[in-house]
C-alpha cells in the first residue's frame, strides 16, 4: 500500500470514528426504557414535559394577563374565551401526533430502526399538510363558530380578530407538536422544554411591546403568539436536523408512507376524535358561560389557567405511560408494563393533588394576577372552588387511557371518554342546568363527569390489559 492510499485509509477511519461518535452523542439523549429502574426514568421523562407545558401555559397566561391589565375585561374575554374553539379545530391533528409517538416508540422497542426513520419523515410531512389545512379552516370558521357560541356582542369582533391571526401560525404549531412527539418517542423531553423556554420569553416580550407600546390589544397578543410559535417550531426542526441516530430528519426523505400514515391514523385519530368531542362539550359549556355576560367569560378564562397548569402534569404522566408502555409491550416486558401504570398514576395523583391545594388556598392572590375587577374575580373564585379543587380526578382516565393506547387499544378509551365526559356534560346542560341555571351548577359538571369517566376507563384498562397480556403469551407459545 503506498503512502497516498494509507493516508486515504486513515482519513476514512477517522471519518467513520467521527460518525460513530456523533451517533453515540445522539443516542446519549435517548432513554433506555426497557432496562433498569423505572421511577427515576419516568420522572426524568414526565417532569420536563410537564414543565414544558406549564411553561407554555404560563406564557399563554401572559397573553391573558397583559390584555386583562392593559386592555380591559372585554379583551381578556376575547383572548381567554377562545380556548375551546382553538382546541375544537386542532385536536384531531394533535391526536395524530400521539399516534406518531406510539408508532415510533413501538418500532424502536422492536428494534426496527428503518421503519422508525420512515415514520419520522411521514410525521413531519403530515405536520406541514395539516398546518396549512388548519389555516383555511380557522379563518373561515372563526366568526360562524363564535356566533354559534353566543359570544357577547362586546367581545365578538375582538375574538374574531384573535382567532384569525392565531390560525395563521398553525403550520408552526403542528411542526412543534409532531416534532416534540418524535423526540418524546425516544425519551427526550428536555429539548422541547428548551424550545418553549425561548419561545415563551419571546412571546412575553412581544406581548408587552405590541399591547403596551403599540396599543394593538388583542391583535398584538395574537401576532406575538404566532411569532413565538415560529421560534419553537424552528428550534424543534433544528434539533431533528442535527440529530444523530434513528430520529434524524432529512428533508429530502419527506414523504407520506402509506403504512405509517394508516398506523398513525389508526392510533391517533381516536385520540384526536376524543379531543375534538371533548372540546365540543367544552364549546357547549362555553356557550352557557357566555350567557352570563363578559364578566363571567373573563372570570372563567382567568380561572381556567390554573386548571391548565394542573392538567399538564396529568398529561405529562399520560405521555410517559403511553411511551414507556409502547416500548416495553413491543419488547414483551409485561411486568414492567404493570409497574409503569402504577408509577405514572401514583406520581400524577400526588403532584396534581398538591398543585390543586395550592391554587385553591391561594386563589384570591393568583386570580388578581389576571384582573382587578370585582365581578370578574367573583366568577373566577367560583370556578376555582367548583373545578380546580377536584383537578386530580382526570388522572384516573387520562393515564389509564394512555396506557391502553400503549397496549394497542386506541378506540376504547376514546369512546369511553366521549360517553363519560362529553356525552354526560351535554346531557347535564340540557337537564340539570336547565332546571338550576346558576354558574355554580354549570361548573359542577366537570368533577361529576371526571368521576364517571375515570371509573369506566380504569375498569376497561384492567380488563383489556389482562386480555393483551394473555394474547401476547399465546403468540409466544405458538412461536415455540
């Protein structure tokens, strides 16, 4: 071998060593969910995810606080009362991101990295398509939906402006959701937190600039939100592009692989439909709240922030349940699946119970962050006592439903949640609330529906888990 060939060989060896080091660096961010202790890994997975969502909500709360303090209760109602409409329109596609998480985690658990790679590129393609689609849906549906919800006349025009601007940023919202789901599938919940941290700071600064300095009121808040979503989506894409390993994003590989689309739809659509129907029931409740006037809308919007903080902890442990269960069930680790369920439920109940107590006991202080108007405060206090006091109850159906999805049962928890929460709430509105039409009676529907739904989904989880484990054991015996 001559000197030139030797130098080339050494160069290739160095390049290969560099690639291996990069791959190991990327893999170092990936969590081994199949071996070792579970509690610490579940906490490392769930707590940054909860912090991400709470941080995002804190920055969204800044929208509400800024307009509430500097633009009045009508602007507060316009921004805060739109949550149910936004969720109604986007939850179907957010459900598909749940399908992304489960599918990629399952492929990784089975050791099928080539399929996981294809699923990553299919997911990002779906994010872009769904985001563009939602721009048109949101702009066209904003006014008809708000009119259908009996939005107070002094709030309507502001609410329409907010919704239409907000939906211009949907491609970025979808990119973030699908990209974060891809990272979560390998146990990485820290980098989505970093994305939200930076975008949230941008959001708060722009809120103050557009609302306080430029006097743009609701429009300013919406513009700030769109720009902040651009930041979080851009960071997620950057991380995926520079990932080394299974989930690396290569733009030239973007495509819609039929088998992955079908699996994501099969897993994610039930969750998306559940979210949509859930939001539909909340739209109906919001319509009833609107009937009490703009002060009730503003007070309810202020109190809803605390429920969101608590719910995001529940959601984080639900994501942990579905991701850890998917990988371990795919690898045949049935005992770990049982332990995952117990740990995620226990941790979620403990943390949400503590948070709920803090918000209830300090309700007067917390509410005054958003408003100083006495009538608005009175409505907010009522909602905190009737709803937030019981905010640990959704753990029972959210985590058990997530665990069911991890076992491959996606439609059942969606159906039970639709019946127990959505169907019951709508029935309550047209029966109990019609007879006792008070704001308190309207709020009580939440904890009652949580108890009913939790009982049904928990029972379904234990029944279907036994069946899933028995079927897995039978397949294992057949292979022998």
